[in-house]
């Protein structure tokens, strides 16, 4: 199966929205016990999620509370409770230490959410930890932790580190953070195109409306598909010899890029 292109958040306090999220077209749904839930509502949210999991078999991801929070152990116990078959993986927020990832990995596959200076400093170790499924970037909290502007230029070197760490660990391309505007499809698309150019393979979404522009931005354009087909046709016609297309030499990296575009269509 292809890795998800979109992960849609749903607050655990609103379990009635989980079914709607699953029907939204998002590739994956994350039920949130962390940022979307006030401290006073943590226990009720956990009970609500437990009730939903008891009566539904469709796998969802769960974002638990951070390892240094008072709710971590209870959240982890919920995810690991016998009889629950609906946990696709656990999103670990503010991931910083491989030991914490290992603790979560004993329960389910882990998606470390990189949101701090310490997390980015340890990102390769986190990516290489057992049962890590994919790296996520929490751009807003990360920028706050470092005291920098939440802008593309300021965050570029840190996004690049997630892409590199994912590649070295043999993981799917990482997941970029949210676009906070829920009513601006053009901005969601622009942010997603930017993330794709950097090597990201998915986005976090906070509203069902964001799913369609995210998917569209990650899809190969008709022009890209046409170019890929021309490249492979020219390479095939050359019989393995050197060949040019549109005044440019077609070598193995170009052919590999064309193959990747066409493979994304299947």
C-alpha cells in the first residue's frame, strides 16, 4: 500500500466526527488526545475514544500526550489495551528521545512528531528507532521552541533534515505540518506544492476541506505525466545508448524520475 498523503486530525472529545473524517477522503485519520483537548477534558476524551474503539474496527491513528506529560501512561495504556484492533499507529508529539519512541513502539507503530530543537538534534536516531513508521514535522511548535518566524525560509534547513533522516532510515517521505487557514484552498495547495518540492510526501490536515487540495498538489500533473512518457519512450528507442530530449541529455537519474512519476499513477 502507498503511504498516506493526508492525515486528518479529529479531536477525541468529538467521537461522532471520526466517522465523518474517515469518509472525508483523507488517507488517514488521527484522533487527537493532545493539543485539541484541554487538560480538564483529558480523561473524558480518553473514555470517549475508548468507547469508539470498542465499537469500530476501522484503524485510526491516535496522537497521545507527550512522554513527559501526566497523561502519557494512561494514553498508552488505552492504545495497548487488549481487544483494540483499530490502532493503526501512535503519533508521539514532541518526540525527542529514542527511549520514548521505544516505549511507544512496544504498543504500536510510531510516528514521531518533531516539534523541538532537541527533537531535530536527535532526528536521525528517532528515525532509526524500531517500529517507526514515518516522521512528522510540527512546524508551528518547532518555530515557537526555537524562537524563529514560522516562514518557509526560516524552517527550510530543519525540513531538509527530516527529509534526509527519513531517506537514511529507509522510511517513507516525511509528513509536513498544517496550514492553519481552513478556508483558503489556494494557500493549502501552495504550501503542499512547496513541501513536495522539498521531498515531503504528505501533509497534516486540520479540516476536511484541506484534503482535496493536498491530494491534488501531491499528484503528478498532466504535463509531468506527458514528460515522463516521452522520456521513457526516447530512452527505449535509444536501445540503451545516449539520447537527448528537448535539447537535454537523458541519463539514469532522469529516467528514474520519469519512472517514479508514472509509478505514482498506479
